[in-house]
C-alpha cells in the first residue's frame, strides 16, 4: 500500500465526490437555490441572473438563476458513473475478445485489424457524433433509460477496437515468452496457460488499461457535450433568456451537458463554463496521477514476475531444471555422461 499513495488518495476523493452527489437529494434543494432576480426594499429589480461568484453563490449561477455549485455536485454522479462504466465494459469485452483471438483464433486478428483500421484515422468525436445522431435533439418523449442505454452502447463500441487490438498484441508478446513456450512443450492446455501463466500479467495490464480508457471516455464525453450530445438526452425550454425558441438543456445536469448548454453564454457568464471544466480537470488530473503511479509499480511487479520465472528455469549445479518430471543438461555436460 505504501507504493500506492496517490491511487488511494485519488480514489478516496473521487469516491467522496460520487457519494456526495448520490446523496444530494437528501440534503440539497431541488431547485438548486434558484434566484432569477434580486430586488431592493421598494421591490425594484436591481439584478438579474446569471449572477457572478459571490459569498451567496461561490461558483455563480446560470441564466436560470440556479447555483452552479449545486448543479455541479448533482451532475457529478452521472458523469463519473457513466465514464467508469463505459471504461469497464470496454476493457471486459475488448480484453476478452483480444485474448480469444490471440489464443484460440489467431487467424481472425488480421481480419479484425483490417475491418477496424479506419477507426484509427477518424477522430473519436466524429464517430461519436455519427453514432449518436438518433438521440441528438430534444427527446423528452423518449424514456431516459433508452437514451442512456443507447449512448453507453455507442461509447463502448467506439473504444472496443482499440482495446481489443492492444490486448491481443500484449497476449501475443506474452505467448512468445520462454516460460509459456515451455508449458506448451510440456503439454499444458491453452486454458491452463491462460489461468496460470498469463493471468498475473493480464491483471496488471487490465487495471492500467481501465484507467487509460477512463481518461479516454471522459475526454470523449466532454467533447460530445460541446456539440450538444448530453448524457440522458436534452430537454426543451431548460434554458430561458433572450432567445426564442429556448436553447436545449441537459436532463441530467451532467458536466458535459452543463458545458454544452451554457456554451453560448461564455462572454456573458464565463463561470458557467469554467465550473464543469474545472470538474473535468480535477478528475482527469487525479486519474492521470493514478495511471502514472500504476505504470511505475506495474513495471516493477512485471520485472519481479519475470525474474521469478527465470529462477524457476535457472541452471543449478550445471543442470537446467524445469517444473515437471524432466531435467535438461547442456552439450558440454553430456560428454561427461557418455
């Protein structure tokens, strides 16, 4: 645990933010302290939303008068849960597919690579916009569960080819190692090799890949929000002001939706953009710190595993001992036995 201080502290911060967001309905106002106008003692209007940051509203308000701090806190759970869920599904499905192709169906790898080669040259934001076109726009009549399910499936699909190819390449490198080849020669089954020989490496690479995909998913969600693709869909009339018809708003108030719905108010109320961007910055900074620490520790652990494997096959008294019933001797020693 000593070598994972950043991981523990970062995970605790993210967990605290997630729990605080989930429990928001129990302690937070449902209207997010909405205050459209400020009047004096005579009832004269002296201020109108959006209000800048102040003691009453530390992060300011949007043009509806809703406190950005409370909106930020309420929408955190949708952003974090979606990003982590998508990253986990990508690693699970992409990792299993990569393992299957490398161990049981290596001939499919080239076909898979050729089929998804174009996805390497097309920015993920363009793929996201194209795939999520059916749910772009006001979708109040569609169940939010259907919209969210469709968006998650598309987000997972975008990342699976990259994860699959990466896991397949890593598996092939592991299969070429001498200790794996020795197991093959001694008659070990593919399932045995996967479970006993490859799993220590797969667990380490899997955790690192999960963190990498979490970063990729957060970035893609933020970009989609800028283009009006909000998690959970849009609602018409959520933003009131000077334009008719009203601009669309996020149904869930997730961070990317807060950026997208307030984008055109940047000159008038820049804090409405900076607050959710700050949230993304903090989470990405924490996840990136965790990623670097995992890479450093994983490198040491993998070197330890390799050295352990070498010790198992290291020469002892001139003989090469291998786990099993056989002993191999070199040519020079064999002359002494003849």
